[in-house]
């Protein structure tokens, strides 16, 4: 199908019969239907393209947020590991030997108390 501008219906010196003019009118009407269908399709496709673009921006934003959270989590994970390895934290320097012995004392005391209690139960 082709589109003819209003002034291009007849060529100079061309004389069409009434039947030929009616046929061309029907061709133009058929073409208009096709063009209107194309226009509707293009309008729908344009709206779909806009929606896809909006969704891509939303996806990019979500990804940026998650990248930031992941980076923050990595920093916290590294700090926790450094604290667990006594490489940083509230303590000044490595733990002292006396601190390590004091930590074991409660379990040693608990063991003696448990043995003493068990002995009393047996008696």
C-alpha cells in the first residue's frame, strides 16, 4: 500500500473515469485502515517501551542499593574478623597471659564444685 498526498491523485493531463476514481478512493480508504492499525500498534509498542525503560531504571536502582548494602556488610565482616583476631578493638595490644588464666578459672571452679556436689550426693 502507498500513501498519496492530496495533490498527487492525478498526474497532469490524466483524466480518470468515475470508476477509476472510485477505485482509488477505495484504495485510499483501505490504506487508511492499515495506517490506523499501524498507528494503534505503534502507540501500544511505545507505551510498552516506556514501561520497560522505567523498569530498567527501577532494577538499576535496586541493584545499586544492594551493592551498597553488600559493601557495608563486607566492611562489617572484615571488622568482625579483625576484632576476633585481636587485630583491632577496645583492647590495647594482645591479651595478657593473666587475662587468659582468669577466663579459664570459672570453668575450673565449676568443675571442682561439680565434683564436690557429686561426692556429697554419693555419701
